[in-house]
């Protein structure tokens, strides 16, 4: 990517593990400073292990070995005060935020009519409201400097319905609405907004889903079958590569659009 990201500041939610971690390391290798925001503990729903503070500390160490800085921020994307504190800390430390990767999210199975309100609300609040809240506090700083990129991590479930994932799909469809609305609202300030739509990704979330379902990771992979290319899921690096491109000057006139990295699933 050349010098596209040297001394840029990238704010990443859900940074401790999986796609968020891979994106943080990819930007750090390109010379960007990282703000790693994550809850750092288990939540009530879905009841599987998320990234913890040790994961965040390990990420900080890895990032800083690359010669850039990493600011750790612990909080829930549903908590506006926690996000406000994290954003203010990032501005105090770095003076700016150039790129937002809205990545924090959960997934869980359940028939729509059998979901509890707690399950529905948790899915929509973390996956959709959390993205809006984070951007709400970052956008004013981007407007002030008249530049910025917002990348929302949606899913193929944001482009098609999926069995036993209605609440997940609804949250991911909602991210497209945010993406397009931000593209319109923020274009006068040279701020771009795009969404990405991965197929299943090889992350620790698959272990959590398997545990909740009383299944093996291999069985979860079979449920995700449908990719045209002969892989059960893609790797976190595949997502990171797409995010880097979309945040770079090579994509400087791309905004409001959706980008699929699905191994051909939506074609089949």
C-alpha cells in the first residue's frame, strides 16, 4: 500500500481476536497506530468466550513490535460513555482518528419466533447500535479535519436471509443502511463509508457457536457450506486485505458501496 497509512490512526472495535485483530496487525504493518477497543470479557448472550484483556495486551505487544503505537480501550459498544471515553483518549493521545473499522459483533443461532427479547436486543444492540454509537463520537473529529474512512463489517447475511439467523441477518442488513446514509451525509467532508460482506471466517467465534450448539467446529463448517471455492470458510487475512484496500488511496472515490469476500457463495 506504500505510504497510505503511515502515522494514520485506526480505531477498531472487537479488536482482541479474529477479524479485528487481523485488521489491527495489517494496519500496523503499514505504519498505522491502533486504537484497540474491546469488551475484554464474557457477556450474557451469546454465552461463549470473547476476547479478554490478555488478548488485548498480547495485541498491543505485537503491534508495538512493529514500531507503531497501540492504545487499548476496554468497553462495551452498547455503552455510549465507554465509547466516548475511548474516543477522547484516542484524540488526546494521537490528535486524530483517520479510519474506523466497525467490527464488534456477535452471532448465534435460533428460530425467529423462539428468540427471547434479550437475545434479539443483544444482537441488534451490539451489531448495529454499537456501530452507530462508535461512529457518532468519531464522525465529528473526522468532519473537523475533513477526511476519514468508515468501514462497517457486515456479512453475507446482510445481503441474504439465513436459516436460524434472523436477528443476525437483520443487524447486518441494518449496517448497509448506515453505510449508505453516512456516505450521503459525510461526502461534503471527504469522509467515505463502505461495508464489507464476508462469508464464514475462520475465527474463535466458530468454537463458541459449536459449543452453544453442542456440535463440532467441523459441523459448524458444514452448515456454512455453499462457497463455490473449495473452502469451508475464509481466513481473517482475507478480510484484512480487503479492509486495507478500501481504506487506501486506491479506493479514494469509493463510498456507499458493498464489497463481498465470499468465496463465491452468493453466486452459487
